[in-house]
C-alpha cells in the first residue's frame, strides 16, 4: 500500500527545515532505512551529516499511488509540516 510519511529532525537544517515529507509505493520501512543512512533524499543526507536524529513522526496509508502523491504535494505546498508532526505538537 502506498504511504506518505513525515520525518522529524531533532535539529533544524538551516532556518526552516525540521521535517521531511515523502512518499513510497509500498510501506515506509525500506525507505526510512535509506533516509537514516543518508541515502534517501538530499535533505536527509544533510541531516545525517550534521548528526541529526531522524524520527518517523507520522504516516498515512492510501489505496492508490495517485492519492498518496496528491496528499504529499498538498503537505509540501502548505510549508508548515510541523502542524502534522505529533512530536512538535507534544502528542507523541
């Protein structure tokens, strides 16, 4: 099943990036492992290089890939990923 996921960094990258949002067609475990090794995205690569702890903060499952990609794009366009992060909201 396709998933959209939100990663939380314990330290911000630059002035704004404390989160990363992505999607995967078949669950988050494999993709998260790549991110934690600094191989999943450039932002996560920088986070790993700077010694940030990366935590899977939230994930959403979808019936099809198109719906997942639409939701991922919506989250990224909002520019306020912390609103969807239970760690930042104090509920994790």
